[in-house]
């Protein structure tokens, strides 16, 4: 039986690992026969800080030749990255990518700045931004606004419970108050259940 003899190199050369981490297998091209030690270190990770995730960022495959550590952490944009709309922007209905805070909704042009119900027996408990309603005389009321309007140029919308038998007007507009007058069909001042709402700039 024949004996096969494998020549053993007289000198084994050890090299620093220079393996390429990539997306496909490929044969190496080292010109000399080298080997690496069993306890050698291989470059797999790096110490690059991960990017901060931004709103609207696009996904990307990346091109780095090393991997992130398993416990790596990406930064995250602050929760308040979207700015709050200003009072002027809400009033002007500006086309901006901002949020309207709940306490600024009242500045929208389409929102009533003050409203209440005037009952023949006094002011209703259903009110908003109303300090008081005083009865000056029969069918004449003064409504005082809690937070004044910015000017005396605003609109008062009036609705009556019995509009067939009564009519109403408003007058004496100032920043913080206005008057409401209610009449019957004969034009005489009478008390009548009435609701009012103010629109304008506050």
C-alpha cells in the first residue's frame, strides 16, 4: 500500500486580516500564500455615529462597507419639529405647514369670538367670552365682551326665537361692548329671546 506524503511548507506566513465585507462572494487575489490566526480580529463594525432620522427623509440602501452594532441608536427629530402658527398666520389663513394650538383656534376668521343667549328673564348660562348682559330698558341690552375685539369694526349675528313676530338690531359697537335692540311688528321695543354671535378680529 502506497503512502501519500504532503509536503509541509518550511515557513507559514501570517497576514493581518484584510477581508472585504460586501454584498457578493468573490475569490481573493493575494499574491502569496498566507493565512490568518484563529484569534485574529476582523473589521465588521465601525464607530460612526448613526444619522438622526428626519421627517420626510427617504430610505436608502447605503454604501458603507461595515455594519452598525446591534445596539446602535439613531437620533430622532424632536416631537415639536413642526412649528406653531402665529396669531397673525391664523387670522390671515396663511398657507404654512404649522399646527394651530387649541388656544389660537379662536383667532380663525370663521370662528365666533363671542356669543350668548339673551332671554327675557336675563342672560342664558350658554355663553362664550361674555362678561355680562345688562338690560338698559325694555328690549335694549348691552353685551360686554370679556376679551375685547381689536377694533370696533366687527359683525354681530342675531337670531330670534320668534322671528315672525319680532325683529332686532345691534348698534353702539366698541371694542368691548355692543347693544342689542328687539322690537315687535309694530316697532315697539319688547323683550324677546335672542341669540347673538360676534365675528371679527380679536
